[in-house]
């Protein structure tokens, strides 16, 4: 019983950790996704996207 309970707790913990990490990735890597979609080598684009993200976080 102890082994079974431990495995269940591990699985639940992994699922919870994956959900948390997925949320963090979606929030943090918005500029990276935008850069992949629009790979323009310009500092203005990066500055604009970072500013937009800062406004979204406020």
C-alpha cells in the first residue's frame, strides 16, 4: 500500500509541476514565440515586444 500511495503522489506531483511549468513557459516565452513567428533582426521590434509584455504584466 505504501508503494502504491507513493507512486500516486509522485504522479500527481508531476502533473501539478507540469501544469505550473507550462503556465510559466506560456507567460515568460511570449517574446520568443513572437520572434520565431516574425524573425526580423531589428532592435525596435524586440524593444516594442518587451514593452508590450511589461504593460500586460502590470
